[in-house]
C-alpha cells in the first residue's frame, strides 16, 4: 500500500505543472498579456506544445529501451523531474510584453519535454507497485490524486496570488508579478510532493540488467506480427484519441476565455468542477477497469467525451458551458487511466520502459496534430469554436479503430 500511495503522490505533485502552466493560469496569461491577441496566443501555444510532442515521440522509445537494458528507470525519473522543476522556476521572468513571447514559449516547451519524458518511466513502474488484479484501481487512484492536487494548487494560486488585493512576499500586480509567482508555487509543490516517490524508487525499481535485442527488432516484436498485432492496433487508436484529448486539455483554458469570456474567477470554478468530476471519474473508472476491462472503459469514456464536447460547440450560456465542461472532466480520467492499464497488462515486466516509450510515441508522434490542427483551423477561420471541433474528429477516429482491438 505504501508503494501505491507514494506512486500516486507523484501524480499529486506533477499535476501542478499541467494545471497551472499548461492548461489554465500561465497559458491564459500568455494569450492575454504576452501574445498580440488571444487567437494568436492559442495558435502559438498549441504549436509549441505540438513541437514538444514530436521531440518526445522521437527520443522517448530510445530512452525507454536504454532504460530497460541498463536499469536506468530510476535515474531518468529523477533527472527529468529535477530539470522540469528548474525550468518552471524560470517562468518567473516571463513579463507581460511581446518581448518575452519567444522566451516564454522556449521555457514552457523545454519544461514540457522533460515533464513528458519523466512520465514514460513513471508509467512503466505501475506493474511493480500493484498486483495485476488491482492495476485498474491503482492507476485510477493515482490519476484521482493527481486531479485532487490540481484542485488544491489552483485554489492556492487563485486565492493567494491572483484574486487577492493583499499579496504575500512583497509582490505586486505590476508587471503581473502575482501571476508569474505561480510558477514558483508550481515548482515548490512539484518538488515537495514528489520527494516520497523519488526517495523510495530504489525499492521499487530493483530489476536486474537485462540482455535484450537491438532496438529496432525489439520494437517490431512488441507491435508487429505479419501486420499490426493487438498492441500495435491499440497504440494506433490511442495515438488518434490522445491527439484529440491533448488538444482539449492544452487548449481548453484559452478556448474558455476566448469563446465564453471567462475571467480568472470563472477559470477557478471551471478547473475545480472539472477536477472534481475527473477525480470521481478516475475512481469509478479504476473499479470498472478491473471488472469490465480497459477497452470497455475507454470506449464508454470516449463516447461520453465526443457527445459532451460536441454539445459545447453550440452553447452560448456560460453556466451551461461549465456544466458540460464538468461532464467532459468525468470522462477524461478513465480514458487516461484505462489506457495506461491496457498497456501495462499487454507487455511483460522486463519491457515496461520500452513499451511505455512506444506508448509515449503513440501519444506524441502525432500529438502536434491535435493542438496544431486546432491552432491552424482557428487561425484560418478566425473562430475558436471551428478550430476546437477538429479535436472531436480525432476522438471519433480513434474510437473507430479501438473497436477493432481485442480485450487484453
């Protein structure tokens, strides 16, 4: 149980980075205060996240294979976590001026690369901290704690640093010091709550060094058998629905601000609601995963996401938007958690890092398509709603391919 709690605490820790930097506060700050206008801000932000996805897709599988051969999983998790935290601190220097546009995108891009790389090796040890019959519950609990962490850190940032006339530590709202300070909060949060997991990695990751085939042969054996095998088909489906999901997560805050004119207080309500429903969805999805199979959970959740996201495109009311965005949150957790469990069950323990390198590849190889598609169509049509609809199409195509995958 201690291993599961420490494992989940790492999700609790790193959720601060995605919640504050990638999705809500810093992304909207960039779009409104640094970029020339919100439409260009959404485009630039999406392009940056898309490019980082390409980089992770290229180097992720190679690092995963290397980690399996040399037993470097522990080292990679630690070093990539530390680098991500250090880079996040540098966002303090992103002042509200177009002069800092390239600087902000560069720092965010690099930090996101190391964040995503750390997840490859983090995901690869799920099998080592949980029994096979409880993989769904363990994965769901981890994601749920991550959503809870996202709620708490966002409330702290909004109430203490954003929506507060009496700012701590001598900060002022001049040059958006209060907003920029949230990057320091994220870095400290990430570091403090990651410590229990990082300091106990040795007792989790104690495999002997394995002699394995060369990378190309190894990857081929994992996904190919006279055509795409079941893992290969799953990774193809996941590649597409992850693109759509990634676009929704990355561009969600900017979309909400641009289309429904949400203010900082509204964003707080939106994030809290989505994280609460995602928390509930991850817990329920974890139990359903162990009982009904990962594939069924993913299918059900994707259908829910497609329907609720489609309805959002036709909404005018801010209140109704918040309700359906919360419904979206309920389905996001189970998709992510069940996908991790499906992959964990599909590969043997000695190839987990390599497998999750391919898992990252499937999530990142075309991850630029989601944000770039949304960004580019938004730019061409000058409509955030039209741009956002492309994310739904990716979810639908991924679902269709997933239907052909056998249960593991």
